[in-house]
C-alpha cells in the first residue's frame, strides 16, 4: 500500500510541474497565463510563442505522463500501478499544486501515458488528432475526437481492463477540461491555429 501511495504522490508532483509556464518564462520571457487562452499547454504556447515553443511544451507535457507510468512501475510494478501513476500525472498537470490547482487540459500528458501503455493505440490516436487539426485547424476538436476514440481502440486491441478503464477516465478528464472549447465549437467561435 505504501508503494502505491509513493507512486501516486510522486506522479502527481511530476505532473504538477508547469512545464509550459516554466519554458515560456525561462526561454521566451513570457507568462502564458497572460496571453491567448491563458492556458499553460502546448496549444496556447504554439499560438502565443510559435511552433517550436509549442512543440517543446507538448514534448515536456508528454514526458510528464510517461514519467507517471514509469513511477508506478518502479514503485509497484503492476498494470494497475502503471495506470494510477499515469492518471495522477494527468491530474497533476490539470490541477497543479504549484498553480493553485489550475493547469493545462491534459491532452499531451495523456498521450504520454498512452505511449507507454499502448503504443499502437497511441499511433492511431495521434494520427487521427493530427489529421483533424490539419484539416479543420481546430486543436480542441482533434483532442475531443481522439479522446472518444481511445477507449474504443483499447477495447478493440484487447488491452487489460485496467488500461481500458484508464482510457475512459482520461477521456472524461480531457472532455471536461475542453467543455468551454466544445461550446465555442458548437457556436462557431472557437479559435483556430
């Protein structure tokens, strides 16, 4: 039990590191919370600072998700622990203790978790997201569709139940964090990249 607690706390703290905020301030002297959507994630970094910063923030946020899974495996070593570590990294990213429980929307961090747990699903989900974003220029639409697709693919590829449940929870988190974007998409007022 202690090992699970250590894994969860460590993963949450790693996830809570506001990589977009740190990278923006250190390298571009910009507080992402004051520009664009005021979000610290990769999309706002892309819109506010440019492509390279956006990609770097995406990678950093993704690595937090991967680290969460690895912490679960390191401390406990079971599929459930891997999932719990990844999930708490996403929660940390979305509700960072360092930002008074505010944070990003969790898409890149979720993709990082998926990359470790389900490589084939990750590839399909990422390519789907990329295609939607390239065609529509709506990152939020790509993220929500990719979120819906993830648990379906996890079932189709016969992954363990722990992984399937994780994809369902992560999808709910991503959709909840995108609720305002969904409203804007429906009203035709969502920002494009």
